[in-house]
C-alpha cells in the first residue's frame, strides 16, 4: 500500500501530557486499518493481528508538527473537591504529529482464515473511514498511484540490502549503510507494538525492538531469509 496523508498520529503508548507519535504506523495500526476496511469489530481485529506479517518503508517522513493546547477544568461539573480544582483547573497538552508523510506498507498472510482478495477489495472500498492513527488524521490514497493497494505475488529468498524497518536482531548484523536521498533520518532503535495480550483494562502491548530510518539502505554482513515483493526485499514480522 502507498499511504499518504496531511497528518498522521500514532501515539506512543504511555500516559503523559506529551502526546508523542511514532514516525510510522506500527503493525497494530495497519491491522486496525484493515479491520476498519473490512468492517470487523474490535475483538476480531485483536484476534487477527498475529495472523498478518507486516513490513514498512518510510519513503518520506514529512515534517514534525507540534500542537499545544490548554485544557480547562469545568468548575460546575468536576467531581474533584474545590481545593483540588483551584490547584489543577487547567493544564497544557502537547501533541506531536507527522506532517505530509509517505509510507509503503507491505502485508502478507498464509493463514487460511484470512482472504487476501477480500481484504484487497475492502481497502479499495472500505466499510468505515480509514485514519492514519487518530480520527483527525484522514487516510487517502497516493494520487500518483491511483491503485494505491496492489496484490503482488511474493517470493521467499535471501537478501542483504534493505530500505524497510528492521527488527533489531537483524539490523545489528549490518556491515554498512548508504544514503539513497538527500533527506535522511539516521537509524534509530525503538520499541513498537506488534500485538496485545489480555482484555479490557488488563490489555497490554506486546512490544518489539526495531530500527527505523529513511533515505538509507542498510547492507548486512550476511544474507538473511526475507520476502521479495517484485524486486523489493522486505523484512516481514
């Protein structure tokens, strides 16, 4: 999928007055987008996350936009005692978003419960509105590629040069990196959600260490097993 938007916001999962965003959509967000296109309920989405394989290239990270707002307490309806109201009647919240990003997202599945043909059709004609993270960040197809979502026969082979985000255990086998564009984001290691455990208030993220970057090609010391979408090697997880 070629994905663009005016804004994207993929909140880093912690509670804070700083609402930070990942630079790209993690696996959980992409499967949630597929679920919205298919009309799945929340439980179906959560059950099916692990049935997908996911990979992503940050083609253009865009710019970081920062928005700060002051939240005022409601003196009439707040449940807190008056002494607490006087001390905490307003507070600032800062939100960091991605402005005009461009991603290439790759998905695959060998699970018989998933019908890739139906998913493809749904992404081109979704049942619910698709978002790039939160409901203020609308998704739309890349106008330069009207068929933003393509079905491609993939092959499993070995490769040692990647532009996609890489699990840390693979990235750490690197030999060197090469710039492919003038606009570069250097390799950075973070934890991203790839699944969930538990239900309701007990639900927790399953996190995975990955390296993300843009405008860079990573060459490994040795070839690793990977997937090829045409000539494009992509590490799926």
